[in-house]
C-alpha cells in the first residue's frame, strides 16, 4: 500500500528561477496560490480560462509576443486548495533559446497568470 503523493513539478523562467509549480492540471505561484491550469496538449490557461501559452519540456511557459491568434476561452476546473510548495527545488535544466516572437510568460508577462482575486478581467463586486 503506497501513499504516493502527486509530484509537484517546478516551472522555471529563462533565468533559471522556479516561479510556478505544476500539480497537474493546476499551476500555482511561489506562495501556493492557484494561477492557472494546463491541458493535456500542454496549453496553459489562466484561472479565468484565458489562453496564456504553452508548457515546454524545459519546463517553461512560453507565449507569443503578439496575441493576434487568440484561442477560445476554456472553462477552468474547480478551484483547488492552496498548496505548500517545496522548500528545496532541483537545479533548472539548460534552457533552449527563444525566437523573437516568443516570450517567457513568467518572466516577461507574469500578469497573464494571476490569482482568482487579481487581474484586470476579474468580475467587479457590486
């Protein structure tokens, strides 16, 4: 009888910092708050269901510099509980170079992955 916990995967920036964690299909920030989710096709979406980019093998979240090709919004999965990220993180792998049309989302556009209670597209309280 194994009490195996799901594996928490660190998501790195191009600089080698672990800025997010994947507990499939959920993405969490360094504080353990939910910031997005990943599909089976490795597409990354925000907590509001907006397309953000792709999860690479590095692992990094890469998006397009221009968002001219917008994918339809997805219904997010039910909100998970807050997690406690690991205190020790393995060293990052060697990162591949990005083309000019690509950006490292966690480094260059972190506002695309925000918590439920933040972000410019959140619902206003009445």
